[in-house]
C-alpha cells in the first residue's frame, strides 16, 4: 500500500498495526513532532510516545481492530498524546480520530487522523476566561447595585427624617410667633410679625413636600403653589370670610430643586400677603380671586404670572421691604420681576429653569 498519498492531507496521519508498530507517518506528523518517517517506521510507537502504554489505548485499539466503531481522543482528555520533540516548537493541542483501514493484503490498520486545534483551543480558552470574568463582573455589579440600593434607601430614610424634622421645627417656630402676636399691642408690630410668619411658612411648605416625597429631591411646582396659597389664605382670611379669595392655579407640572423652590415660595408668599392686606374690600359684589399660572418655553425660561382681582391701589410702595425682598429673590433665581398694571394686580416672574 502506497502511504505517500497521505502526505497531501493537511492533517497528521499515523498508521499502526495491532502491535503498535508504525506503518505510516506523513509529512504533517514529521513537521509537528520532529520525528522523521525513517526514524519511526516499523518501530513501536510506545518508545516515542509513552502515553500509548496506558491500558485505555490498548483496549480502545483492540476494540477497533475487532470491527468496533471509530474512536475519538479529545484534547481535553488525551492531551499530549503526540508531543513535539522539536526545540522551540510551541505545544500543540490535537484532536484525534482513530478509524480502521484495510490494506491490500487484508491487514487491518489503525489510522490516526491528528488535527491541530491549538488556535481553536486557545480561542475557546480565552472565551471561557472572558466568560468567567464577565460572570464575576456581573456578580460584583449585582453586589454593588445591592449596596447602592441599600445606601439609597438609607439616604431616602435620612432625607425623609431630616425634612420632617425641619418641617416640624419650622412649624414650632410659626406657633411661637403666632403666640407672640397675642402679646402685641401695636398693629404695626403685629403686621410685621404676620409677614415674618408667612415667610417662614413658605419655607416650611417646601420641606413638607420634600418629607412627603423623599424618593425625589424635587418639588412639583403646581402642588406646592396650591398648598402654599390655600393654607396662607385660610390663615390670613380666617376672621374676614367675606374677603376670602378663590385660588386658581394653572401651573405646568414642572419640578424645582429646593434652592429654586424656596425663593419662588417667598415671592408668592409676599404677593399673597399683599393681596390679602390691600387688594380685597369687604363690599365687593364679585368673587375675589387669586390666579397663578406658569408657562415653560422651549428655551427653558419659566414665566410665573400672579394676578388678583383687587384694585391696583394695592401695589406696594417703592422701596418697601416686601418689594425689595422679592427683587432679591428674583436676582437669586437669575430672573426678573415686573408688575403689569392691567385689570387687577399682575406680577410677572421670569427665570431660567434649566439653571436651577
């Protein structure tokens, strides 16, 4: 049988008989192992490759020679079966298939087809390594997410408790100021104390909303304005029900940070106080009203328009503390404050929402 035909196959080919004697050895096997055909032909392969002394190979080959099915020696379980003896030759990973072949003389030989899968093996090993790294990273990320979630929950709890305490402390301060009003005899002093109470109350409302919505550090402007206006009017017009105005809120559902909500609330508190004090008489035939509307344009500029149905004579005097405070609060917002004398009293506040 001419074994040179196997030199054209891009696999390592080894042919051996029942006695482990090498009968064929192609060029690929010579290149991989560094053993020439002349060296190994008609020699016991176990001399060159001691792993063949293991019983498993004798039993598998015996089964093959007796008509059994082909055998597969995977690189995972049979690594190093044909190691290279060439110096400097990097180790190879081989996938080996063994099948039987009949010679022209009727002899049965075992044909070893040795495939170099080093690159695929290394690639698989790298993929396994990357997969393991990815799994470890996922575990670490999940652990970090759990720790972050726990920290956020703790932070929300602390924030809720902190805002609740601030709200209660401000409520206590308001109560003390209200009690102090009972000891005043000068109407002007009582008026100043009322203004102070309203200013503190506007700040308290901010912390009330934050304590009720600890999941977000922002305050819904429409809800905040409604609560602030309703509570201030209920307190300020309690003794003069005929002067109690109807509150109309038409505000966009925008959200404000605390540093923006406080000056906005202070401005609204000053305007409501001024309306209750100056704008509404007791003999009006129509319903007293306070309307607050907002509009957010595409540039992020928020326009807040405050209007009451009273007489324009309620405008604060130039240089008054209230007007100076409101102008200072508008500057704090990087905005502007102006009055528009129309039918009723109109004050317009504009400030950039994106810069809050």
